[in-house]
C-alpha cells in the first residue's frame, strides 16, 4: 500500500511540476485526465525541459541567486522547474568572503569553498552543487546569457543553448570598475576582485609580492590592505578623498581607523589621483604614477574604485539612467510582465527618501531575493 501511494504521489508530482511546459506546448490535461495520460505528459514534459522550456530561470550566480534558489525550495517550487544560468564555475557563494578570509595567508587558515557557499552567511544550509542536484535545480555553469528576447521569452547562452522561460529573475550583480587599459589598467599584476577566480589570482600574487598599492579607500581597499598586513607586505593605499570611507565615516572616525592601519605599517596617500600605472622590463606593473608626478613603487596593484551594474544583455527591460540598474517596483518587478531583478543590479523605489536606489550590500542581496520570489509565487498562486 505504501509503495503504491508513493508511486501515485510521484506521478502527480511529475505532472504538477511540468504543467507549465505542457501549457506552453498547448497540451491538454486536468482533473479528468487518466493516469496513462498523466504518464505520457510527464514523459513529454521531461523531454521539453531537457531542451528549451523552463518555468523559472535565474540569470546570475551570485549571492542573490543562491538565496532565491533557497526560497523556491522552501516553497516546494524548485524541483524540475528552476534553472540557474551562471558565468561562474561553482554554485552561488557568499561573495564578501573574497576580500576577507579568502585573502588570509596559508598559515592563518584562509576561507575556501565549499566552506562559504550560500546560505551559510545568514546561518542557513551550505548549498553545494549536490544540494542543487538533490533539489532538482538545473545549474548551467560557465555559460552566461549573451542574448535576450522579451517578446518570445527566450535566452541564448554563450554556448548557443536556447532557453524559454516562464518567469525570469535577473540577478547579474555588478562588475568591478576598471582603470582604462591605456593607463595600465590591464597590466599583469593589476587585480580587480569580483569572483573566486579574481581572488585566486590575487592570492597567487600576494604570495610573491613585496610592495603592493591599493587604489581606493572604500570597503574593498581597506579589506585588501588589512589582508596584506597578514602577509607582512609593504602596503600603500591611494585615494582622492580626504579620509577613508568618506560615504560612511566622519573625519574623526576615519582617523581612528587610519591610525590603526598605520600602526600595522600601512601608508596612506590622500587626495591623490592616478595618472597611470607603469610596467617594468618584464611587462608587469612596477609603479603607480600620480597626477602630481610622484611615483609609488609596486609589484602588485589592487584596484577597488567601485562597481557598475551588469545590465547586459537586458537593457531593453528598462535601465534607470540615474543609478544605472534595472528599474523595478517594490516587488522587484520590471516594466515587462514575468521579468524581475534582484540584488545589486536592481534599481528599486526607496520610499523613505522618495527616490530610486541601488544597494550593493550582501544583506540586500539576500532579502531582495527572498522578497521577490515570495511575492512572485504568491501572486501566481492567487492567479
């Protein structure tokens, strides 16, 4: 009896999870459908999902994507329905670790994957690749979306794979702002941090470095400089403002932190602009030349000058020209039905200040993902 009940439940589960794909094909089915019909429908739908149709697609593999996936699972709406399309080689992880524990020297037990996959940063389960498989979530690794057609609800990935979505969640995050190539922004030894591959490259350089220059006095710059202290490196931070963290710190608070860094050997060059980065005879970066003509020697440079929302190829969805992200409402819905945006890339209404804002913070990535998916699923249940 138990096995028969389980088999029946499995059959009904297969039918419910693939009903969207069947509707897209114009297939019939309903309460009066026979068991044989349901079995045939399950077989057809499975083939469809293997090819093109997906009920829900998340584009992006960062923090917000991982928390969105968890919310789908919590509501029983992931298995056989959800696909994540990512440019990264690993499942979503807690990105802040990359400029903190990940940069520790070997003797200080640096953070490494799978230790900080989402959702451990908020006390949740560690969602490894096996977790996604066990929950029936398809993840396309190292295959970013390159083309998008909102009219046909179609995505094309870099490998040429075509996906048709029912609901699309854009979770593409941000890309690191870069120095222009013509002033040395792409020289060997110049680093930007946004993903694990970037952090691995920087760790490799730190192990061989003697003098490093950090460009930027914000979060990234200060965290990388703190890590460099752990490697006992000659470290200089260069930034154009009067003190570190100008958007958050008062001058007096900034002074306290600057003194702490100086006690650990870090040097500050304030009110300075980069003219160019010079290369040595080996082609690697060798120094930073400032606008006033002064030279700061360096064999490794880390650039932390902000980030830009990764809106491509979704510009047609609607980009807010003031803050740069994809504009959404309070439920993270875009102007196009069935398309949503979450995390760093979302430009949402901030009612407290009566303006549109983007928030580049891990807490926002987590909470916007949960709020968006819960709202989406609730609205579909009521329809």
